[in-house]
C-alpha cells in the first residue's frame, strides 16, 4: 500500500466486484458467503439468522460482528450505518427502530449502494435510504443520529481519527455508537501487511487494539466499553498464499493476535454550541 487514495481505490474495486456478483457466484468464489477459506472476506463473519429483520439477500458475509445486536436501538431512533454494503445491518436496524424511525446507510461503493437500494425497494421500506459517501467526510448534517453502527468497515478507512471525528459530529448529544472491527494485540508478518487481499479483508489494515481505543477516546467519546471480543484465526490455506511453511508454523505457534471487537461509546457533554445540543 502506498497512499490513502490508492488504498481507497483498491478497496472500492474489491467490494464493487463482490457487489456485482450474484449470490451463487459470491458463494462459489469464496469472497463472500461460501464455506471455503481461500479468500479472507468470509473467515470473520457472525451468524445473523436469529436477528429480527435479517434479510439473506442483503448479507454478503463481509462483517466481523453483530453491531446491531448490541446497539441499543430504540423505537423512533435515527440510525446511521457506515459502510452499509448491500443493506444487511440497515434492515436489522430498521426492525429495531420501527416504521417511525429512520435508517441511513452510507457506502462509498456505487455498486453496493445500488444493490442496497434494490433490496430496500423489494422489501417495501420507505424509511431506509442509502447514500454514496466517504466515511472520512460523511454526507450528513451534524447532530442528526441517535445511533451509529458499522461492521468491519472503519478498519478499511485510512484516516481513522478523521472517521471517528465524523461519527462524533453526526451523533446527537447523548447518542452512541456500536461498531464491530478488527484489531491487533501483536505484530503481523510483513508479507501479510503488504498484501492487497489481506487489506481488503480487514486484516492487513488492522491497527493495535490500544491505539484503536485511544482514537475513540481522543475523538471525544465517553463511557466506552467492549461489548464483545473474539479471536480471528486465519486458516493455513489462506496463510500459504503469503507465508512459507516455516513462517506459517511460527505464526501459528504464537497466541492469537487478531481479534474482532464490538465497541460501544457515547457522545456526552454539557456544551450547547452549534455542534452540540
């Protein structure tokens, strides 16, 4: 990876390819809902089957958690999903916020936005909308969201402090987020860090857990808790594309260093300026 714009373009291309595949192709390619593990996209996903509002057509198996399960969404809330993909988390959030609430999905991949809009139209949802936009500059006014969710997407954003500052900006005072993402508790081999496929799969782009949580605190959020944490194990059939047999043995001898975490934090304060109350 060389610079932020090239990183964004690579991620956009990868996820556009996935969005344009049909479900059968997506499954057989191992880039989404398939059971094989020759790509990195499908090794981290959680099972949505028991969540109300889940729609299989919108589930491309690209997440690493279930943020909407932990997001404490109330009836009538305005919910924003960052990196909304084909609309999976938006439709779960819509069930929670009800017909009187509103759900807005933001994605910077045109093909994903189109796919999500088609899914919403099929479901007849008139209070779910999808916008094309960059998480580093969210196309929304300030202080509009009660809840922000995101599923394994903030990781892909090159400027994470800017992205979390944007989350803070769009949340109402008293609002909160629940975000699932990938973090590290150790060092990855350089060959994994430098692999485009590993970056698009949220592994090479992961930063240290302590640094990730520090970014959230420095953005101004309070009452931060980790709602869920699980280790991510990269299968050998993926590792062999980047590491020698000897390096795989060394890598596997270490304790797990890649984790999926779901983080909750609130925007609280007593200011009453134009960007606050």
